[in-house]
C-alpha cells in the first residue's frame, strides 16, 4: 500500500472522536477522562505558506481537533496527532511549523471594529489558546532523538544561548509499558497492545476487547503491519463484523489461510518459497516447511503477490 494510503488509513482511524480523546487522555492525563469525545470538534488540518519560489504551498497535519468548553463552546486548545513509522530527524522543525501556522491562524481570527463616533478602526483580539501536538511513533527501533529543536540543529556553542529550543511530544508506542497500555480504553488500546507485544515477545496474544470501529481498525492494522490478513477477513456486511474481538479476527484469518492453501496446493507453495528466498527470508522458508499453520499464514499474507 502506498504511503499516501497509509496516511489516509491512520487519519481515518484517529479521526473518530472516542479514539482521539482516548489517545490524548491516555498519553497526557494518565488515562483520566479529562477530554470527552463530545467536547471535540474537527479542525482544519492544512495551512499555507510561501516558499523561496514565491509559490503558495500547503502543509497538512494528520489529525487535528479543537477541544471545546462544552458549556460555552469556547476553544480551550487545538490538539494535533502525527503518525510516524520511521524516525525523522527534522520532526521538531515540522512540528514547530505546524504549531506556528496554527498560532498564526489564531491571530488571523482577530477582527477589525469601526468606532461609530470617530470612524477609527481598532483590532479586537480573540482569545488565544494553546496548541499541542503528539507524535505517535510505531517504528521497530526506539525513538531516542530528536526530541527537541536543539537535537535537529548544528548550533555553534557561542550562539546556543540565543537560539530558542522547541520540544516535541513523542509517544513511542511499541515501547509503552503494560500499565501505560492499560490506560487506553478505546480501539487504540488494541493497536498499542499489538505493537507492545510484538516488540517485547515477537508474538501476539489477542485480548477479548470488543472492537468498536472494525472498519478503521482492520484497515489500520493491515497497513501498519503489512499483513493483508486483516483486510481479507473484512466483510462488507457491517452487521456481521459488529462485536468482533481480535481473537475472532485472527481465527477468521487462519481459516482464510487454510482455504488459500487448499485452493492453490503445491504449486502455490513452491511460488511462496521462491518469493521468500528472493526476499532473503530463508528462516521463514524453513519454518514454513516444518509448520503447516505458519505456511498457511504466509500463503495468506503474500497471496496477492503469488496469484
């Protein structure tokens, strides 16, 4: 799946208000429900800037929402979420650009009012509110740096005291503790639990937590893990998918893998071995020969490249 498709899939899943609120509460407030899904409103994710070529360019956040005071509908904050599958050494510069543009948008909301007596105009400032951005990182290696602007710049020592730093908030999802994963209550907990288990043990034991957003979660699992099984078991009949948990999803995937193995037989298995060897996955070939269940899993995972 192309990078753009991955971005869209992540954005669609995190755009659910309950998922977004859960991510923020779990990451910032130790799981306390400070932000409710009903207090969120979609915010504009793109902003414009002029580059050296004098053309107008756009930069776009992954997901952004306003946190509102439900009593008077005042904006308390703008919160953005960015997704990363790889470490980006320029991430502090990118986040600073997103946040800076958002603050500029706040200033642009100020109004000019004309005095009825003198005809003079004066600027009336709207309330300023904070901008917060979280980076959800799903990579295989720990995100150690960069965590601030200083980490991204080569600053001469004599200038360091005059350069303002800018820290970023990185949530290294696969390195979360079990206690931290337990702070989440939405479908995001399933995502986090998967990555933590795979990082720590290389194996995944699914929980019985019911999936609320089956469509969004399975699509996201498919692109984040590059495992097509999650979409193979998806049904267009939403009633059929309602109330599934990951145990049931993987049971369906295993059954699907066995069906594929039976359908294509030894010819498809030989194609699979050739594909794995071409990718340098010799250990997978050995394991597939010894373990029929694992062979079925690989047939299902790579079947689109085999047919």
